[in-house]
C-alpha cells in the first residue's frame, strides 16, 4: 500500500493508534485520501475528548480508553512512535497479519503523491545531539541555496513536509529510535548515527534492540553512511547495513581525519571524504570558532552535519556559512551569565548520562547541578569519568540519591550539597549553593543527567528556572 497505488486508500480500513502530534495529522491525511479511519487511544481525559470531537466532526471514528483492541476489519495500523511494540494491539495485529507503520513510514510511502519528484532525505539519529545536528544541517543546506526544512522528531511534521504546498530540494530529518522501529521501508539518501548509549531500554527491551533500531537509518542509503569514529558501535551498524551499491562509510572524528573521514586539524574542520584523491588531499570547511558553542560534542555534531551536506554535494563555503548562521536552541549548553568571574551555563536538555558527560567534558573546573528523574539510569561511569573536573556538586530532584552514592564511590573528596526540597524555590537555592562552592574561573553547570518531570513541566521550564535564579544572583 504505497503512494504509487493511491487508489488503494479508498475504502481501506486503517486504525491510527494514539491521538497527539503524529496521530491526529495521520488520521486527517488518511481520511482525506478516502480511507475508513478509526483512532484508538488509551487515554480518555478532557483533552482527548476535545480532540476526538474534532476528528469525529470530519467523519473519523474515535475509540477512547481502549488502545488494546484491534478494530474489526483493520488492514493497516499507523501508530504514534511512543507506543511500545509489546502492546496487545500490536500482538493482535501480528496474529492477524496486519502491518504496522509509524508516522515516518506513512510519510515515506506518501512522498510524490501529487506527482512531484520527492525530496531526498538526509537522516540523523543517535542518543544525543540529533536536534542540533539536524538544525545545523538545515542551516548548511540553506546556505547552499537549497530549499529545505528540519523535520521529523524535531517537531515539524514529516507529513506536512511531504504533502504540503512547500516544495523542497532536500529534507533534514531527525529520527528517534521509536520512529525508526516503525519505519521498515525508509531508504534515506544518506544517514548518520551520532552516538549510542543506553536510553529508552524500557521501551526497546535491550541495548541490542535499541541499537538495531538506530541502525535502520542506514538501510538502503545511496551515498553515505556517516558514523562516529569514537563510537565503534556506530561503525558496526554501518557494517551490518544493506546499502545501495557504491554507498560509502564516512567517519567523523575530533582528531585528524583519515581517508573517508571528516575531522579537525589545528582548529580547522577538514574533509577527507568528499574530495578527489582523498588519500592525499583534504578540504578545509570551517573553523572551530565558526561553531556555537565550540564544545567538543558540538564540534562532533557540526562534523556529522557537514558530512551529510557534503554527501549531498554542498560546497565547502556553504558548510562554513551555515555553521556561522546557526544558533542553538535554548537550554543546550547555553551561557546564561558571568557573576563574580564564574560562568553559569544552562544545559537542562542534558536529560541522560550520555548528554551530561558530553556537557561536563566541555569545561575544566565545574560546580555541577544535577538530579531529577533517573529513568533507570546508573551514574557510576559518568561520575568516574568526570570526577577530576568537579569543584563541587549540588543535587536536586527525586533520584538525587543515586548520583550522591556514585559520587561517594568515585569522587569522595568532592563536596556535595544535597537539597531535599522540590518547591518552586529549590532551583534558586541550588544556584546559591553552587555560587558558594564556586571559585573565580569555574563554571556552574546545570546538566542534570535526569528528566525534569519530578519538579518541572519539562526541561525548558527547568532551564528557565535556572536562568532566572542566575539573574537574581547578578541583580
């Protein structure tokens, strides 16, 4: 059932699993194509009832409070990416021989629906850095004069991108492991896996299954499979992928690049992959100072974005101009202020240990504000690798004891303040304690290594609270 068989949608019984940012657009698109759409949803709250009423007004059937039962006659399920594979709905679908697609798979199948040549996809996944890399990539592509957009897991609907009136030359696509799990026929022009660290294991069931879903991004790549030289697991995924003839493995490294790699030499981002005679020649792309912020993990993001852009034929100057034009989102290693010669940096987006470790590696002497919801994470490796950088630690949040215990094991000499409070003033107290521990030249770094929902609505609110507390210090 694909875009080349558009008439097949007429009268097809399609079940959409989940209301929300992907389910509602999918239901509307499928209904518009003539499918008989039923939406099933676990929740039955006021918001879900309002969403259901809007869809029912269009002629879509909605079943609230029952996401487990397969509607009779279902020929295809289109699921929200977060629905776990072991849900009874999918077990019933497997028994009935009903295929399950995600919103990404649906978008992929509907490309070219209006007869236009579909825009190629440059796809990015990884445990951390996806959004920044995709935004950098889109900035580089725009600097090359290409019509593009950053879409996918980044919050811009892929369905809108492939079916809307806007015409694109190429799309920069962020894909989560959830989305890749439900996208069996996706075939990107080129793809990148930035890094792999344990995350979402409750959803995938194991690290092996999580990695395998990330690796799907390489399947059928035409030009380049971009991997992280420092993370062997990403290269292993390239080796395991079934790609088109002539597709190349292209590595990125913070060191000097070998042939078929991008890397850094004397403060210059250098390409030895997309040049003639790459065994002898190299192409300068940009300076490290063109990347904001120039933290090591962000340089890696820039190299991955540059590799995908170069795979698409973008000239070197556009890489430089695109990186210069790029401004990171809020709460991603964002410098808030200097107070009494101490820098205060907001990386509230560091919601897991891998992201926090990358953030901590960017500074020499740190007072670290950490804690929140651990999501099953362990902190021993993070603390052991970062201990030498820590001037002090301020702990907040529900699972702070896990970090405190890791600090006791691996950094017993580092002073720790354990804040046993979750009220609205807790962040101000944390920043005040951090100020007391800090010395001139230090960085007070909010890199919680945990989710925020124990104390804040989301990581944005947590970062906002940090920035507000820092402003009060300097007032």
